[in-house]
């Protein structure tokens, strides 16, 4: 998995979000993970995640994130991180994942998927005429939205009891 996910970039993004008070407070990091402040919360299940209420809350929070967290100069000048990340991921995944798993997940072999990815990246670069035009439009983004990372903060007394129980 470490070959597919850039842990350094992931931790850097989470540290930044923590400094901006988005998500849990990051208390520390180590070579294989991180320690975050405990949040009294309930996980969002797949059905709730698709609900209009959850979508509205998520969209509102994403808007806050994109408007509040600014890119630093060197990040903007490097261009879209997503292009580099996808390229790295595709190269690593291609050597690590058997073709049968790729077909099961993507619905096609690697070659058509990589061709489509390359074609779309080229389209986006061409559409914005030059790198500066594209780079001016960049915003901070973090790719960690799934039902496993969604939480609703709660003041449920059950959670209070579990958190404060002594043996």
C-alpha cells in the first residue's frame, strides 16, 4: 500500500488541515501513521453518506476548505499535484496489481485506462492554453472523502459514558 499512497504528502496535507482547524487536531506522526485528538462522533454509514443532508454538510465543508486553505507559492508554481500523483500511482499500481484485479476494479485492462488518463490530462493542459493559466486556478484539495472518514460530531450520552468510564 505504501507504494500506492504517498504517506509524506498525506501527512503534510493532514498537518496543514489540522493547523487550519479542519478535522481532528493532529497530535503527532510516526513512520507508519498519526495520532489525532479523539472526537466524540459517529461514523457516517453508506446510506447516510448519500443523503441530501450529508451531501449539503459535505459540500459546505468542502467549500470552506477550498476557500480558506490557500496554496503556497511553490505549490502553485509546480502545477496540479493531481497529475503527478496519478502518474506515480498508475506506474506503481501497474507493477503491483495483477491484470485480473485491475479488470475487476476498473472494468478494463491497464492499457485503455492509462490511455484515457493520459488523454484527459493532455486535454486539460491544452484547454488552459499554458501552465500559468492553469496554475492560477489551482486550489488546495485533499482526496480523503469516503464513508470511512466521514463523522458527525455528537454529544450522545453513550459516547460520554464510554469516554469517561473508569475500571
